[in-house]
C-alpha cells in the first residue's frame, strides 16, 4: 500500500495541483465574462489578450523547442481570427519517440510556466516588499509541508500588502510602474488558463508519464523507505512553490471578479443579467 500512496502522491505533487489550479483560473475567467456581460466581458478579455495571449503561446512554443517538436505554424496574437482563437502554436513530432510524446504534456501546460514567470517578474518589480514578504512566508509553509489552504490564505494576504504599497506616500516604485505591473499581472492571469485543446493534447502523454512515475516508485521502493520519504518531501516542496505562485494568479482572478461585481449588480438591478 505504501507504493500506491507514493505513486498517487507523486502524480498529485507533479501534475494534479497544477491542472486543478489552471482549471480554477479558467472557471474564474468564465465567471468574469458572465458577470460583465458577454459583450463587455469579451471586450476586456480581448484587451488583456494583447499581453496575455503572446505569453500563453510563447509558453507552448518554448516547450516545443525543449522537447524537440517542430513548430509548423505560430501566431502570438490574432484578434480578428475567424475561429475566435486569439493565438496558436501547431507542431509536429515523431509519434514513436518517447521523449517527443512526453513533450505533449509539457507543451500543454507550458503557458502555466511562462505565465507564472512573467507574473513573478512583474510583482517583484512593481511590489517588491509585498512579493518578498509573501514568498518568504510561502516558502516556510511549503518547506513545513503545509497544505494548499494555508498557502491560499497567505496569498489572499497579498491584497492588503499590495494596496499598502499603492497608497504608501513614501513608495520606492513610481505609481505608474505599480499600475503597469498590476495591468501585466491581470492581463497574464486572464490567459494563463488551460484550454480544452491544451488538456486534450497533454492527455496523449499521460500513459507514458504514468509509466515513468511507476518506474520512479519501483526504484525508490528498492532503495528503501528513506528514499521514498526524501523524494516525497522534494516533490511536496515543488508542489508547494507551484501552488504558492498559482495563488497569486487566483488572487489576480479574484481582484477581477471584485471589479466586475458592481457591473454585475447594476446589470441585475436593470434586468440585463
């Protein structure tokens, strides 16, 4: 039974939390559009796509390069497309090459890594104190093995920290820089989510990924309980940091929902919801 729990834990720590967080962001974006009204909500999504979509597509493209896939066509931003897709990356690979097959998984979730990287840089530049305080606290929680709920609570605490830096008369960062940082974070957060096409493409690699985790489970089992505990601790730490970063994205999504709330209330009162 220890082997089963190790395998399930490795699957969750390396993939489960990331996919769930990406899906949660997708749901938040859908709710934002509904609250704002499809016309205006889609207009906001289109405006944020000028920044968010290129970052999203570059995440796919980077993973294509890393896993040896040949990029056959790419558009970082196409607002006037007939099919409604704001950008795309198409790629070809050898279907009998295990490394190429495994790449499908990382290509699918590539926008998560590119999006989190840009958000991290934007917050570090625009709100250095709030971000450093959060990452320090989140690092301690992740190292101690605290669950996702503790990280989410800590992430929600970023809101007052960011507001504090925005209203601080002795700010080290110019106000325009902080506003630009927020716009980048909100824009990228709108488009970091995983689309159905992304999930479908990544699913082709799941059998191979599962096999690799089974091999890891067998090797750690042969090495003994201490090895299994060490690997589990390392994977838990990785998952904790990923969840901590994704919490920032969820906070950005909640900010957008809060901004949409007055619009939704007016639409309800006027019978347009």
